């Protein structure tokens, strides 16, 4: 059989995971793919170079109806964990920044309310967030506290008593750093240590609250479209009704992170997949020595290694989604997926850049953006080292945490 007679399998869904979705789920995935390819990809480099967020794309994202996809009730779509994960992969496949924006809003912010809020709080906030009429952010990391957040938060919550609208509630003081969406979010989930009992509690702080200030972080080399903020809380008064009623310790914060780390694993898979697909297209059309470079053995070796990483990561994530759906997923399951998929992502984007040679560092070829963005995905929501220790504790029964 000649090369002209062979058909190429250019779809990176090599093991046909999309077939695991119900027809309605596949239709939604195709709508998301079409939106990302036609509306986002042509313009995203413009915003990436300028560190700007494409607010003009928000109406199209709203129409997709994908915020809160994994949650049931309260105006949320209720699509299940597998569909939610595969949509996260589709977003990151074209642009990891847009994937991160939705991951923060839908996973971290909405997830905090869904997991830790009272019935009244879920009914108050989630419907408008599911419609993306209100945007959320999640404030956990601090300038001097990252991996040690479980026991080291310095942001404080002081309970105050009083009657009337101006009295009672909590006073928040401290700083937060790296908070995605926070420059424009309507609701920011702030995690602070109570001076009353020493436990970590969650608070929904509304934009414009006196004493709450954000400053945009600039000069990032990764996820430049994401609007990360440094937050200062100076005597921020939050009513008791805005304290997440089921968040009484860091254990509840960890519940949210367990959910979202799985989402980051899907994002990492999407980031690697996007780089692979651009590299494959390039290899099929780029001519050297009178033939497409995709016909050379060393180039095919790179492509197969990339595809292997993407496929193994996607299959691992799909199984994790099944565990989540069955209520069987634990911290170590999400930790393993986040650690594994981000390492494989980092390899894959590097190989994609290598395949493109010098052209790989030009934004017009997109791969360079995936290389840069992968560095942020590799680190956030728990570093590889921290997630490794979570898994290590699970398999040995011995904690290696300091």
C-alpha cells in the first residue's frame, strides 16, 4: 500500500473516549470545540501578548452553558464528572488560559459554594454563577503561604457581635496572591483562619466591599490571559450569612481541592493534546528534503511519544471521573492524576516545540503558548512534590510531610 492510499488518524482521541459520552454530551463537546476553534483560537494570541482578558468572548461562553457542569440542581447543568472533565480538556486544547478561567469560576468558586454552602447559600449564588451572570474567584494562596496552606494561613477572620446591618459578622485581614479572575470577579471565596477557634473557614466576599482591594499581577510568562491578582484585605467586614456554613476546617477546603485537582489533570491533558495536534498538522505539511517531515522516523517517534502521553493521561482522567461519579474518589486519586498528567504534559509540549524547530517559538504556530502555559498548570493546585507525598502516604500508610 502506498502512502497515498493510507488514511491518517489525525484525531488525538486515539482510544475513542468521546464515545463514552451520551449523545447529548457529545453534541455539547462539539459545540465547545467549534466555539474554541472558531472564536477563541483566531484571537487568543492577541490577548496573550497583551496580558488582557477577552471579555468580548464571555457572551459566547455563557451560551455554551458549561459553568457548574458537574453539579446537579441550583440552576447547574448536571452533566456529570466525565463530561465536565472532557469539556475542560476541550477548552485547554485550544487555550489553557480560557480553561483556567472556567476552572476557577466553575470548579473552585462554584465548587466551594456547592460543597461548603448551606441550602440557602447555594440557592442564592449558584444559579447566577451557572448562567455566568456573576463570576467567581478563589482566594487560598498567600504571598508567603503556598503548599503549606493547610496549617499556615495568615489571613485572619475575627468574629464581631452586633445587631443590625452594620453589626455582627466577621472582620477579615490579610493578603492573598495568585488569585485568578479576582480583578473582575463578583464573588471571591476567601479562606481565613478564625481567631476564635483557629480553624480555616470560607467567606464569600463581594466585589466592592470596603477594605477589599485587588492589584493585577503583571509580567507572567504563563497563562497571561488569566487575570491573577494580589488581594489586600484590610478590615473587610463580611456578614455571617456570607460565611460558608459547612466550611468549619481545612478539611472542607481539601474537599474542594480534591474535585478541582481532577479538573487540572484534564486541563493538563488538553494542553498536551493541543500542542500535539498542532505538531502533527505541522509535520504533515512541512516539507524538507523534498518530503513532509512527518515521513521521517525520528519525527514519527516524537509524535507517537506525544500521543502516548495524551492518551494515557486521558484514560487515567476518565477512570478518575468514573470514581468521582460513583463517590469513590479520594484525595490520593486526584493527587496521582494531577501529578502524572502534568509531568506528561510538560514532556509533550517540549517535544512539540522540538518538532517545530525554530518555528516552535513563534506564537503564530501556537505551540510556544502551550509550552509557556504548561509551566503554570504544572505548579498550581498542588505541586508535583506535594501530590506525590499525598499518594505516598496513601500507599505506605506513612506520612512524609514535614
